[in-house]
C-alpha cells in the first residue's frame, strides 16, 4: 500500500510511521534521514485518507478506465 500511496503522493516516500504493536496511540513520524519529526496525529489522518484514495484507485472499474485511456 505504501508504494501505491508513494506513486500518487511522492512526499510519503520520505517519511516513516512507527507504531508500537501494544500501544496504537504511541506514534512517531520521522523523515527517513531522521532529521525531521512531524506531527503524528495530522500526518496519520492524511495517511489514512490517502490509503482510502489508493484503495479506490485500485478498484476494478478504475483500472479498466485507466487501461481504456491508453
């Protein structure tokens, strides 16, 4: 899923989201080089919305439409 989101939103390739398996509220969001931290709540909301959009883009109807445009 991350690859698909990265295709539509390239800035997501530069960040990592880490959650502890036992505490879903403890979220850390950093750039891959570790130089910058982001506000977790806002970025996780954006990520979840992007996930929904990516799932919609992978629907059969959308894929058929994209192929027909070629």
